[in-house]
C-alpha cells in the first residue's frame, strides 16, 4: 500500500532547457526560496546523516549510515534538479550567511545561493551521488504490526531530558497485565535509574486476535536513534524490529527506527 507521503510527492518537473540568469527576472522553475519548515527539516535530517540527495520534486528523505533510521517529509518547494549534498551542515551554514537566500540551479553540477538585496552570492558544488547512503527506492511498509500509541511532545521531551540526566541509553516500551508504560533506563543494569510515563491511547492491531502473551511485551530503542523534530507522534510498533513515528504536529513527516534486540 502506498503511503500518504509518497502519494503527494514527486511532481513532474517542467522543461528546464531555458536557463535564465539568476540576476534577471525569476523563472520559478530554476529559482526557489526555502521555507523555514524545509530548512528545519533539512537541519534535522543532517543529524541523521550529514549527506543527502534531494531528488527533483517536493519530497525529502534520508537514511543513517548504519541504515537503522529512515526519515521522510514533503516540502512546499519544487526542487527543479537533483542535488547531491555531501556536507549538509555546511550547505545549511552557507544558507545562513544570507538574510533572504534564493537558490538558482544553472546546471546539474552546482547551485548558486544569492541574496537580491545585498547582491551577495556563493556557489555550492554537488558531490558524487554514489558515495551517499540513501533510503531504498520502494515504498516502506511495516510488516507484523503489533500495537499503536500516541507520544505527546511533552512526554517525548521529558523522556529525552531524563535520559540525559541519568546518562542512560535505552528507551523501552513495556506491557504487563494490561498496564503499558514507556521509560528510559539502562537495560543492561538491573539497578539502573528509571524514568517512566504511562503510554497514551494504546491500541492493538487485530484486537480480536489478542492473546495474553501479546499484551506482555518489551520493545527498546536507543535514545540516540530518536532524532525527531519536536512534536507529537503516532507510533506504530512491529514485531519485525521496526517502528514508525508519524508526526501529528507536522504533515507528512515520518521516521522509521530500528528496534534493539532484547
């Protein structure tokens, strides 16, 4: 089944044979200005992988070098050309040099960042796309869905803060005799400090087939892998060692995070 994100994206790019000067009248096929939302998404993605390939269209995605985190989001802008960015933090730093940066795409080798008011400009050259780790080129579906729950922004913030305070690395989901909680701890240490909260709006996949064994569970993540933009998320957990964090605060923002072995 195609995800809602992928149904919205990859618009066909028009004819780009005419390449006007960025100093003249704008051709919005080759000149774009990034929104704050898009810059924030790219900044977040840079914490997952410092490199990214932005394909033509209105869709952004990345995958960690260890291939245990995938993130994707739509965007308002239509990127007219493929961009292979090896150092995304550097690229974002270049954008920050300008008050109102525009991007001009003269060819498939580089992008020019410029400011109409100050007349400042810089050129960023693309890297070899073959050296960048990218997500698989197919729809991501979660097999073996077990249960769902909502993770409010304040709960996520508290859990991440507690993990820093206690210096622990694991975030675990527990189910026991109808009670469900989410906590941070060191799962290798039986005397570890623990901070826990009740899970919100827990629901099971195929509720008619729920057994006592399915209600008793333990699934864990590494806290460092939860590189999420602050917000509220609907979480789907699979027995195939993967979970989906779908943002309820920002449309079409999804993360797929690998579970850790128990």
